């Protein structure tokens, strides 16, 4: 049987299982097969050929135990979350599925909310984070939230506030390490130079960006610029030296939150130098 025949047979088998309901979905709605075979496959060309993503420090991510990946958030449109998901699945030796914690707005949108749950993501709340971490899952969080992803281009690679440190409290309760993650490249894909706030409020959005190309070029302005990306994973910050009750100590949580933020900011500075020009020629 040829390679083409193998592909066709595999596709037919996949479709048969989908139609007959012979596939696994966990309590959060995560569908691993659909994620790998369809959803990630759709965005892999962006990852490999458009953004040419390079990863650094992947050995800092555990093979099969729980951990909390804490990353910066940027880019106007949160493609950094998708690229992080592909990186950990495709580049990690254990092909780890990262369970991202998303904002309420994501799950209020019918199609996007459904797809997010199918790909393993869930609401950014302590209860869901704790359950996933205790199950040994790799959980991802962007503490800057919309303040980070929606910041103007003039503030690129400057971390915004990390909030009150709810992610740190979850890591302490579960006794899992925090993996600081720096994503370089997303800041340049949609340089935000303005904000149509009156329209954003009308549509219930946190912002409606103006870039050098959007809305001036219409749909063409939605094409992300082909910046070069580097995603770096830093050395784990241990939390198993704390008692679970320490998660209720606000000063300890805030101090650890500040430590994580400082580490990620330093990573960003180093990776920007390592990357060089944001738009190197395609080879």
C-alpha cells in the first residue's frame, strides 16, 4: 500500500470514528484526536512557514507531570496562545497538550468557546486550574490578559501587571513548578497604533485595534505580518517547598508573582537580542 493509500485509509478511519462517536473527550470537553488531526493541523503552516517559530529550553518542561506555564501575552490578536500550543505539542519529546486558561469573553462566543473547550482549554478560574494541575496536566496562563494582548505597539515587550497572582496560588496548592515562558515575535504581527473604542464598546469588546493595515486594507489588513518568533521556556520555579495553606498568604503570593514577572521580562530582553531583526528574509 502506498503512502497516499495509507493517508486515505487513515482519513476514512478517522471519519468513521467521528461519525460513530468512538473517540474520547474528558470532563472539560478536550478532544485530543480532533485537536491533533484537524485543529492543530490547520495552524501548523503558520507556525512552521510563516512565523518560523524556534523554541528554546523545551527541556525545562516536565515530561509527564503537572506544571504551570506562565507566559507573556501580546499581538493584538492572541495568536501567541495557538503558537504556544503547537510548540508544546510538536516540539516537546512527550508531545504535551497545554490546557490554556481563557478569559470569560472567549467562552461567551458560541463557536470560539466550543472550539476552545475541544482543544483542551477552559475558563481561567481557580477551581478548573486546581483540578487540571492535580491531574498532572500542563496548564498555561497569560496573567496580563487583555492588558497585554491589546497594548499599543509603542509598549511592545514591556510586561503589564500580572494581577493578584491567582495563578501562583493555584501552583502552590497543587505543589507544581511554574515554568516562565517568553514569547518573542507576536508583538510585530499586528502593530496596534490606535483603538476604535466607541465601536469596541458597541460590540462588547475590550478593544478594536487600528494597525498600519487595518481597517484601511479591509480583509487584507487581517493577514498577520510574518515576524520571526522565538518561544523560550525558563528554569522551573519550585512551589513544593510551600504548604498548600501558603496559597492564602497574600504577601507570599504577590512576592512570587513579582519574581515570575521579573524572570519573564529578563527572558524577553534576552530572546529579542538572540532573535535579531523582527523580519529576517525567508530562506
